C-alpha cells in the first residue's frame, strides 16, 4: 500500500484535493465540480493501472465472515472498521479495470441526470427554485426592502437598540420572501449599515446583526436551502429506510416504521418555521439586551411623527390587540360549541376501511423482534390487542363489503345533514377577517366617521342571522349568495372605507402587501393546500404584481388601478373556485355552476391581461430585464452544480469511496455520535463550500447513514440547515461575512465584522444545542398540522 494508506483512502484524498483545488482556482463552481471529478478519475485510473493503488477488502468467503453472518450480524454492518481482525484480500483500486468503471459511471450519470435533473419525480419540486428566486429578486429590485427598513426603523427606533431589532424583523421578512442569503445580506448592508452608523450604533453590533439576520434565509421558509435539501433528503430517506427495513428482516419500510417513509419539502417548511422564528427572537433579544448594557453603543433614535391618531389612554391596546383577539376567541368559541364548523355533506359510496392496528402484526419472527426493538414492547402489545379486536369483529372489510347501498348512502347523508354545523366555517372566516380589518381601521383613524364601520358590523350581524335562519348544508352556493347579497353589499361598502383608512398608516401600507404575499405562499404550503411548486408560482406572480403596483404608484400620471383590478380578479377566481363546482364536463351541470364557470373564465382572462400589463410596466421601467437575468443566472447555477456534483459523486462510487465513508460511520454504535461527527464535518466544510456544493456532494455520501436509522428525518434535516447557517456566520471564512465586507463602508474594518458576529455565532450554537436537547421544537408544528 502507498504510504501505508489503503487505495480507497488515497482515492478520497486525491478526489477532494482536486475538488478544493478546482474551486479555489477561480473557475465557475459548476464547471469546477464536474472538472474535478474528471481529473480525479483520470489520476486514479493511471495510478490503479500502475499497481500503486491497492485496496484491502474483507474476504466474504472466509469462515470468520460466515460465522459473523450466522450469529445475526447484518452484512452491511461488517467492515474492517468494526472487525479489524477479519481475513482480507488485496485488489487494484479498479478491480475490473478503469475502462469498465468508466462505462459504468457514464451509464449511471445518464440515469442520474434523467432521475434528478430532467424527468425524475423530484423535478417538479426543483422547479419551485426558479420561481422562489424570481419572487425574491423581484421584491428586492422593487425597493420593498428599502421601504421595510425605513418603516421598521420608525417603529422600533425609539426603543433601546431599536434599529438593531428592526434589522432582525426585516431580515425575517426578507428571508420569508427571498430565501437567498447573499441577496439579503447585501441589501441590508447597503441600506441599513450607513443608517445605523450615522445614528451612533457601534460597528460591531451593526455588522453582527446584519450578517446574522441575513442568514435567516437559510432556515425560514420558503428557504431555497430547504427546497433543495428537502428534495434530496426525501429520496435518501425513503431509500435508506427501505434498506434498513430489509436489513432488519422486514418486507418494507411501511411495515417496519408503521408509517410511510416519506419526507416532503412542505413538511420541512412546517418543521423549519418554529426554529427560524426562535432564532430571530434570540437575535432581537440579544440586540435589546446589548442596548440596555451599553446604551451609548445602541442609542434610541428620536421618534418620527406618528401617522396613527390616538384617542384615549388605551387606544392602541383596545383596537390593535384586544379587539382582534376578542374576535378570534369568539369565533373559536363558536367552533368549540358546534355553532361554526364544516357543512360538507358529500358521502362516499365506499365505507371507511375500518379500524386498523397501529403496527402490522402478521410478520416474521425476525421482523417482529426488530419492530419491538424499534417501537418498544408496549406499542407492539397494543398493536397485537388492536388486531385481535379487529379479527374478533370480523376483520378488515373487503372492497366489496365496503360498497354502500343506495339506502345506506341516503342514511349517511341524512346523518351528515343533522350533524352539520349551523354556520359554515368558510363564511365564519369571512366575517372574522372583516371584523379584524374594521377593528384595525378604527385604530388607525378613530376620529373619522364611524358610520361605514357600523354598517360593516351590522352586515356581519345580519349575515350571521340569515345564515342561521335560511342557509343549511343543502342550500346551493348560488342560493346562499343571493340570501347573503345584502350583507355582502354592506360589507363591501365598509371594507372600501376600512382599506382607505388603513392605507393612511405607513406601517400597514408597507408591511401589509408583502405580508399577505408571504402568508399566501406559506399558508398554502403549511396548510397542506398545495405543494411548494404551485405556491412558488403564486409567490412569483404576486411579487410581479406588487412590484408593478409600486412602479405605477411612483410614476407621475400613471394609475395602479389595473393592478388592483387584476388582483381582485385573482381573488374572485379563488373564492368562486372554493364555493362552486367548476367541472362543466359532468353529465349534469346546474345553472349556477355554469354561471360561476364563465365568471371564473372572465376573471382568469382579466388576471392574465393584468400579468402581461405588469410585466410590460416592469420592462419599460428597467426592472424586468435584470430580474429575469438574475433569476436565469441563479437557476442555471443551481442546475449546473446539480449536474457537476452528480459526476463527482459517481466518481467516488466508482472506486468505493462512498461506501468506505459509510462503513466508517456505521462502525460507531451510537447514531447520535455518528450524526455529531457529520455535523462537525459539515460545519468545517461550510467554510470553503457553498450550501449547494454541500447539499449535492456531501449529503448524498453521508445521507444513507444518517437517514437510514431511527433519527427523525425532519429533525436531521433542520439541524443540518441550522448548522450550515452557523458555518456561514463563523469567522474567518463565513460566506455571509464576505458578502457584508464587500458592501461595508471603509470605516468598517474586517475586525469589526468578526467581533460583531461572534455573539451571534454563540447564539447559533445555543440554538443548535436547544434543538439537539429538545427535538420537539422541530417536530411540534408538523405533528400538529399533520393531525388536522
């Protein structure tokens, strides 16, 4: 062996040396990664043919190996790391010749490109990357970030450390709207850093809070990192769990786990929400505490003129807090007592499958032992008892037995009508949102005439009464609309007046549009309404409309009214599509559904014309061209790195490097110790590799090990994302620090940036420690939403 090292070890050293050398050479990363793989393969092929690289492998035909297998040790856990005394044999690094491995690698590259880049199941999720990037860059170029910073500074500035707290709030906003770390850090560095320094803030706190808040895009949904990492992690988890189940003598992962081995990007968005908000809270708390300890380094800023009319001592508390909370609690109370709820009365012609045991119990003795070891004896016994009760009751229904007769269907529908809530939850949501809007309008302009708001309150009361008296689950949507036509007209009048008043408040005028966009995108994903790709399309379209509205508003002689009409058309489509059945290809289509279809068709035409008009406005305003160019560059970079990284990974596979690393990790008895090693390696690699290279080069190597055990995949993925966020902040190599250094004024030194970011790195470490100690911070939101 060369220098006492195994041939695979030397191959790993050569491959990663070629990778780091190519990246440091200054060539584009996407081409450097693929080129590094080709160069490394050529070097290894030459050394292998020369007989220099020799690999020492376990002799699986020896008596000792057979004895281990007979004792119950799984074959995939047997390696020289765990059993160094096993008999071995030596062979060239490329045992069957580099030509054969080259042919095999080319074939694998073709399959990988087809699966992961061009036509595989993950391509739909990857399409969300382009649209999220478009959404973020559009919001950035339309000066929305500038307006957010200015407004938040006015709100929080009078507080100790208020400007720093406002940076954290805006950073969270931009993270949820862009998901791109570099763009957020650069934007806030250009806009906020001079303002903070001019107001007497220390360079350390200013640079630290900007760099840290900019990295929130790594974790707060819709994060590009989580989209890419989640797409890959989902494939790794399902494959690894299938292999893990079979290694434990179970037929499939569903049997072994008791649930499907599925990890979606939407679930990861749910899991990342609470940790992201938690980290932002820690940042803000540190900034506020720093200002209290060192008031001269983070002084309050003189408050600007308020644009909220305050009448009475408890005005703000009453209308901005108490009234909205009371409305929400009242609606929840009505739901708890059964007055508000679902009015769905559609009955399936097929009965429910019936009760099922939480675990499958008709398995082999070996699988049973493995399942007891994973789930515990108590859960297994409970599943056995459940299955015994099901069998005693006649067992699980067959497909024929589940078919309901017409009489049974009528009885089930009659029961659904009786059990339905008197007030529809959809209509209740309309009344609640309207009530909150009017409460906020009253808070913003209390001296204005209360007549429109009182009419709105009357509309809500009248609507509730009409709903209780004349609308039941059998009422068609068209009839219900006619019954509520008067309350809806009164409410429209009140909403028009309310929105005019809300528009006079700068905070609401600046924050409300992007907030609505963020809520629409994240709400549709977190609520399970759609997957990330359509939500990303909605976000991109909303960002274009919002940017065009802002451009028209700033242009003399131009009216933003067409954008408003187009937005209303989109809302009309959503509302009508929710209420009416738009499937006109059915055998029988009612008149009201046909009218709703044509109304939706007209609204669709208006919305498409509005989108074209918005694009034209941005194009002639010089915004659309750079936005499209930057989106194309970022998206092309992502996919090019994906292709190049697949080439490098397959080179590692060709000489056994990937399995060598996995065998090393599997040699540890503790899963947590293995994961800790992986986290430390990722942290160090984050100094020299961007998140794209780490996701597509490193994660496929270690993924089968960390996703193939008993660790919660959601927790593992979010821990990796937060770990990379910490690495990008850590001096002296953090990427966020380089971004900030490039836009910081000359009086801000690199030392200022390094010293300022250290407290936030410690906060990140604290956050990682808390997530490690309390995994429920990650899993609680998916668990709660998954049960709804």
